C-alpha cells in the first residue's frame, strides 16, 4: 500500500530511509521491497531530499518496508517521566554497529549500561544524542529488534577468500549519499537530453583484458603518450579522474563521511565502489587509502562500469589469487589500462637495481611503484615468491614516504573532488537558474552556509 504524507506530517528525524516523490504539494514515500535498480533510484526528485533519507527503501529482512510504519509511530513515554521505551537490544546494536569503543560512549552516556540492561531508559533528548553519536537513524530505535542491514549493491570484497563482516555505518552512509547525488544528476542529464555514457556496459567478462583496456584507454584519451604531459604520477591520477569525468563518469574521492573528519573511511573495509547508471555512473574512491592505491582503485572501478554492474570492491595490488571472476577481470583490465604489458616487457631492464628500476618505470608510466611491481609479475618477469618479498619491501617504502604527510587541502579545492567536479558545477548552475532550491543544493553538497555555497560557485566559475 502506498501512503501519502504532507511534508509536515513526516519530520525527517522520524523516518529511516525510503524514496520520495513530490505530488501536488505532498511527499509520497514509495517502498518496493528490495528494489535498488538505477531506474528506481532516479525517482528521488530534486525538489526534496530529506536529511535522513537516501535513495531506496530499507526493508527489515522480511521484505516489509519500514518507512511508513515508523513515520506513523510515536515513541511510548513513561507516564511519570520523559523516558522513552526502547528495546535494550536496539541500544546495544547501535553501539556495536558504530564501532565506537564502549568506554567512549559510556563516558558521554553514564547510564548506558542501565539502558542496555533494561534497568533504565533514555529521555527523548538523550536518545537523539545517542543516535547521532552512534551514526544510527533515529527511527530505528523504535523497532522491536535490530534490522538486518545489507549493502544496496553487489559486494565483491573478500578477506582471505571469505565473506566480510556487516557493512559499517560509514560505508552505508557514503553509498546512500552518492545514490542521492546520482539520482539528482540523472534527472539533470535527462532534462538536458544528455546521451547515455559510452563506457557503461561496453564490455563483457569474456573480452580479453588487453582489448577491454585498449577500448577504455581510447574512450578516455589516456594513453601512455598522453601521460607524458604530467609531471608525476600523482598529477596523472588527477588526469585520469578528469578524463573519466569528461567521458561522463562522476568521480568522487573522499576519505571521510561527508565533511565529518571524525568519521574516517577505513581502506581495510573498502577501497572503492561504483554505482552504474547509463546517464549518471558514479565511481567512488576511498581517499583515506594511499595515493599509490587510489589510482589502481579508480582504474578497477572504471572496469566495473564497463561491465554495466554496480559493486563494492577492495582491489589489492598485492593479492595474486583473486577467487571472484569479475574481480579478477577488473584487476587485469585496470593493470593493463595503466601499464600495457607489451610496452612494459620492452622497457623492463632485468639486470638493473629493482628499486631504481621501479622508480624509472613509475616516472615513465606515471603510476606508483606498486603498480609497476605488480605488472612486472603479471608479465612473467618475476617469480611469485620474489614478488611477494619485493612487494612487502616496496609497500613499506611507499608508506614511509606517505607518512611524511602533505599540507591540508583547501576546502574549496577538495569539495569538488569529494562530490565530483562535474556534479558540483551542474548543481550550482541548476540552482542559479532556479531549478533546484538552495535548501536541496546545500543538502546534496553537505554545506550549511549559503555564503560557502556562493563562494564555491565563484571558485568554480558559476555566477
């Protein structure tokens, strides 16, 4: 059943997540269980993007949409106090889900142990603060038992060829934010009669990695010769991002959840993901990872885009045995895209000092030395055992160099990279033309002040 609510009937704080479309001044949630298709996701209208909501419905295991039920409900309060009846299991679930140490939360919420045992209950204000501290949607606390949270897109990550743990709120919130931006941009692209992005679904798993990589390289215009114009591999990474965006792919690189520097993304959980859509494909790269790994992750996710399927990935240059056929293919295509095997065989000097040779080839191909080392192994120029030993040595050297640190970035320079420069310019332009409200634009960009929004527009050349 579809239920319509006016905007005042459903405060965002009471709602978990579900789709919204505006109809005659009302907000209508639609909750088809498990429907996460790009065609479904783009129905989130640009006229309203709730603070607590992201594209798609959350279902509680059995396929029952939670949104309308939670929106209708009100928490039960004790007749004598302002305490809220919450299932203790939900409070424990929120704490464990957040990954925050018990001592940290107990210091902020002294009666947490009593809440979790059922001996006491939090007040409304305390529950709101607890939800914020544990990164949990407020509405979840009125469920009778913890929900089963699943990633909204296919998961290709493995740990020692086994399944990974439940997704963290940091990963989930990052995916939901990217889905909102993708939904907005798809409508924007359709309204302006953009053509479908050429790379999306252009390859198949049976295509030889050399052929697929060459096709991607041609579309992006990112040949080895073109990279000679870049002074170093870090700038070449920016070049690959720019070429991908010119080809119609929204590339987002961020190391934290939104702008929250207290919620750093964990590269051990994921290195990147892609959200495939024919008009608004998104590639997200975990910016908390090493710069050496980010360029390979970007190439890997581009390979996923050519297969036409969304995915969360954890590409690892040091992992030779990849059990999943899709991940293995994407790794091979990414490596070939960055360093063509035929060219490497012709350039490699086997008698040279390995460290010096890695540095020389990294300057030639404008990639990290770890990528070069992996390609030397792929080309059959190094044994498996030698590769494993050399990789650990080189990884320590790369991490040592990275530990020296770099100056903090300027907000107005990093923000377009976090949300995609193409997306930011489109949103700023659409808002200037009066098609998107400032309220929705600020929410999509994660900006609170109009003055900051205007300055970002000025920096990006949007009047």
